[in-house]
C-alpha cells in the first residue's frame, strides 16, 4: 500500500471552505486506499509571531476539525508535528545538505520576505521548506497531496532525498507530488476573481466552517454578483454566480447544469438562499462534532497521542538509518 503524508497549519480559528474542498476532502478519500499520515504542523506555524495560548487552542481546533470532517484515526495516522522530535532532527541533517542558493530560490520565501522586509523575516521562514522535506521523508511517503503552489517544495524534497541516497546509500523513498486537482476552485465571496484565503483583506468573503449558521447565511446572501438575473455558469461574465454554482455543486453533489435548470427564471435571491441552505446543512454536524471533541479534550488528546506513537515508530526507524548512514555514533538504547 502506498504511503501518503500531508499537513495543515493551525494558523486560524477555523478551516474555510477552500481548505476543505482543496485539501481535506481529498485526504479523507486517500485514507481509504493508502497508508495515510496527516499532521497538524504546529512547528511551521512558528514562522509567524504567535500568541502561545492561541497556538495551543488552534492546534486542538485543527485536529478536532480534521476528525469531524472525516479523518478516521482507525484508517489514518493523525498527530501533532511537535510531538515527534525526529522532525527537527532530520531537518538539521537536510539543512546541512541543502545549498543556500536552492533554499533562496523558494518562491514562497521570496514573496513573504519581500513583503515583510529582511529585518523582520525570521530564519525559520527561510528553512521552512527543509523542515517540510523532513516531514515528508521521515515517513518514507510515496505521495504528497499538495496544491500546485507547493510543487516547488516537493521538488526540493526530491532533490535532497536523491542527494542523500547517492552520498550515503539508499535511505529515503523519493516522493511524488500528488497534485490535488480540486473538483472545486473556490473564490472569495466578495472578490470572486480571487481565491478564498485566510489572508484576504476582509473575512467577509470567506466561509469559515465553524462559523454559525447565521453568519454564513449572511455572507452568502451578501456575495458579490453581477447586475443580470440569469443563474448561469460563466466565469468571465458572471464570476460571482459561477463561484456560488461551484460551491453548491461541490457540497450537494449535483451537476452545475442541473442546478442551472432548477433556477431557470428565478432570481439571484432564491439562488443565494439555496446555496446558503446547502452550505449550512453540510457543515452544521461538522461544527457540532468539532465542539464535542474540544469539550472532551482528554479524549481528543488520547487520539492524538496514539497517533504520535504510531508516527514516532516510523520516524525513529528512519532517523536511525539516517544517522547510521552519516556515521554518527549511536548512544545507549
């Protein structure tokens, strides 16, 4: 069985619709026929200034949401990154193999460092892709489900793995990017030409999964549309309506043409109300389950600790092989 690994940062109080349809929904599907490892990458979240109690809360909220959205601890290994110290240990080894030039070429580092300036850019942001490479190779993952924007990081991972293998003997599985062709490209409700993102200037166009029914109904009914009246998919002329059709189809499982037919001759108000009903009914049980898991923190931590134990069993085996290959002297068992 092929192994997959992916992670998600705990940098928001809730996942948004784009997170779910663009990543987590595929994770749920992959756990059915893969040896799946998924983690909340709390160490990666340290590259931005974080308030400790907020990071703790968001880490648990992220884990609870993953379970509520369909990750089954009986079918996958779900854990918190910082519970497995081998991540940092392997990252240092890979940092000593990576060239300064190739690390400098990572586009996400260049973009973020240019925005914040050299004096405010932390070294962790620079080495972030190397820790990401360690996350992947530690578990000998064959495939890494990621978005197109992460392809460059997977190429770096492959390069570092091949470099280690050629110098120190076959040690790592060389992973492939499993580019998630999201069935639905979800855009911002207030700017339907831009991707839905937690870094948007305003949260008014972002559907947060844990928001109340009332909040999300208001956001959907306030979604920006054109001045026409026809509910028709046309991304160029009707980006707002097309985005709402995409959301409805992704969550209801109905084809866009079927939804168009239902609303032929009806106004945008009726259509937005139907989209709001589909979204809120889909996520209401997810919100309830997330809150129930958070209320039983002992039970949630039991699941995560069991996942960490399974993860460490694999990670420690990999790290032992790496250290032996490097000639590091083993200590007492």
